[in-house]
């Protein structure tokens, strides 16, 4: 009920604000000059190990979204997944995440803050 009321109010107020000359500003999180424009990258890796009567494989993917917050400050957000397979039936997966903050006030000085971790995929799937 509350959602329906909110949608009705927005549908009435937005056209009314436009009709009295209140136009939205040109503000955008993705500025044309590159400030807060995200850049995306990623990498994937696969490995296979065999020996001693067992074979194990691992696959990992990590995607990174980077933001230039200031000419001297960059922030990165990593999100990924890794899975370990034992070809005898066992497997385990982990969700990976990291946040990096880099401040480089001069060419000779850089300060980095890095925080990362992982969670078992069962935290998300419930299995």
C-alpha cells in the first residue's frame, strides 16, 4: 500500500514541478570530464593439478570497478568468485571481495588502504 502511494505522489509531483519551471539540474555522477566515471576490468584464471591418484581444478573470476575520486585519489571495488573442484565429487566455492583506496599526492609518495575477504558461497545460496 505504501509503495502504491509513493508511486502516485511521484507521478503527480514530477510533472507538476516541470510545469512551474523546476527543471532537473545537469548534475550527474558520471561527469563528462572523467570525475567519477567508472572504468571496468576483470581477469579469469583456471588451473588443473593431477597427481597421486587425484585431480583438482580451480577457476577464479574477479571483476574490478575503479573510480578516480580526485586527481590524486582512486578507489577500486573488486568482486569475484572462485571454485575448487575435486574430480571425485567434492567442490567448494568462495565469493571474493575487496576495496582499495589509493592516495598519490606526489610522484614519490603513495598511500594505499586495502581491505579484502571471502565468504563461502553457501552464505548466499543456503546450500
